[in-house]
C-alpha cells in the first residue's frame, strides 16, 4: 500500500511582545528534520530572551534530548560575560529559565511527536477544530509555576511526550503557542473556537496585536508576550 504524505513546510508566525521591544519568546526550526521549537523565557530570569533563543536553537537542531539542553547551556555560558557592577552581578545569580516545546513530524508527515517542559502549548488541528491540546488540556490547567529549563544543570530533566497519528486527518496542522495565548484559545467556547482560530490563521501582526490589546483590556487575555507558530 502506498502512503501519500504531507510536507508540512508552510509556517506563519504571529507575535506581540509585552516585555521589551521583542519580548522573551523565541522559536527556531530545522526544516530538514521536520522539527520546530518554541521557548518562553521566564520574566524573572536574568536574560530570559537570550536563554530562550539558545535553547530553542539547540532543540530545533538536535531534538528534545538531554544532549540538546547541555549544548544550549555550554553555548550560553561561553557567550555570557559576568557583569562587573554588583547590582547586575546579584541579578545574574538568579539565572535564566525557559519553557520548551518541540514539534517533530514523522516520515511522510503521517505522525507528529510533541515534547514539552512547562506550559508552552501544542495544538493539533484538523481544519480549525482542535484534535489535541498538549501538554495542558484545558484553560484551567495553566498555573503561574510551570516547569522550566534552567541555564545551569538542575538535575535530570524529563520531557513529556505524545505521538499523534495524522493520517486520518483531512487538514492537519499544528499550532505552537506560548501560555497566555494558548490559555485564551482553550478558554474560547467550543462552538466559537473555529472562528477564533480562523481569525488567527488569517491575521497579520497588526491585526493580531489590535485583537490582543482589545482582549487584554476586556480581561480575557493575560498581558504577556504572545507568540504563535502555525505549521501546515
């Protein structure tokens, strides 16, 4: 039996920074491996964005494994100089932390593996219907104390993993979203959720940021960095 696969190479990105000019979320890809990573740097970190960028890059290249985390730590340590003034040095001791989410498509695009540490979310879609939410299932599952990957060794780290067959889906895609945006999507009633996802699919950054501001003002969306990576 011959199986027809999908390339899953078309990607769209939406973002709205809350912390600084570019926010503290970072994503990376290794298209040849069918792999995408999204990391959300913890705002209490010394260098949330820098560590998230290094971690996302290593995970995209090597996949969700201890070796990738160790490589990110080594590269980050080499390029980060210790601050000279005492106040910055004190802040530096807090370290840097980030969530981690990796999406990997299997051979012929017939399956997807999601691997996560923390609350950056993967949504498997068929059209605009959510087939699976991972690692959190509902909006009520989000907390303010997610698991995090630190820039320094903190003992064994374990990714939560799930493999999803895609062959039976008519219009499969995967959305990677940081916590505030993922929580907002999952909080949308089931009946109107496809309309929200359809808007996010069609929106450019300007429309997305205008929508986000209105949602924050209405109290339906947490004021945080918002990032979405949609792979089709």
